[in-house]
C-alpha cells in the first residue's frame, strides 16, 4: 500500500484552511477619526463650533472681518469626512447664470483642493471630501480646513458679486432649519410660514 507523503498532507490542509478563511467575512474597517477627536481638531485649528447634531458639526472661522461657516460631516459608515460651505447665493438669483456656471468650472480647474457645485435647490456650494480609512492627522485636517476658508473668502466675494442686487442673502446657519442636513449636505428648502386667515367682520 502506497503511503501519502506527509508534505502533501500539509499542503492539502493549508489549501482547505485558505478556502475556509476566504468564506469568513472580513470585519468592516472602522474610521480612524472619532467625533471627539474631530471636535478637538476643529478647536485647535482656531475655529468655533456653532452647533453639533449627530455626525454633523457646524463650524465657523473669522477671516479678516468675515466669519466663514463650514459644515463638517464625519460619515463613519462611508469612512468619509466631508467639509461643506454654503455662502455664495443661488444660481436663480444670478445676473447671468451662464457666467456663474463658467466661473465655477474655471475655479474648479484652478483649485488645488475641493470643488464648487450646485445643489438640487440651485444653491452654490463648495466641498472637500477626505478618506478616513487611514489615520487623519491634525496637520492634514488643519491644512484642508484653512485652505477651504481661504477659498471661500477669495472666491465668495466674486461669486456673490454676480448676483442681482435685490437677491436674497446667502443662506446662513441662523436662517436654516435646526436639523441635520441631508446625506449630500444640501440644506433642506425652507418652509414658508402659513398664511394668516382673513378676519371676519363683526356684524
């Protein structure tokens, strides 16, 4: 009777072990940036935390005489840190919407970080998305946050100058409903106040 070589037995066992290991689902990767660490980063960069709701933090930083608002969303499920700014106005209020679109495209081609976009309501925004699967250092966060503040300050004045003089002012945190923004960070449309019913005349 022919005996099987011992080394072949080990090879077969190793093959089975590898096959079984491949059937076991891998544990989901966890985001390296916790909400508390994110708040610490925000304070260290010199920004103010205006409000916090779930994984969304509304922050602001003084740039000259202008206070710039940046919303920070730490999506641990998608392992994405999103920074968003909405302070530019609405395309519908532009003197020349085509000119605004062309300027946003030009700005995106020149920017070293982030990009401008127009949300479903026509509001102009600026965003930067960061992968948090790898550790995000304070130095990296500070560089991104400070760069966004500079872009909003420099480009915002130009974009707002393209709006009609009687246009509504850009949305601010005070004017927006106090609720967590949607997944896309697009501010929900404001609801007009109910109409006051006419008073009945006294007979």
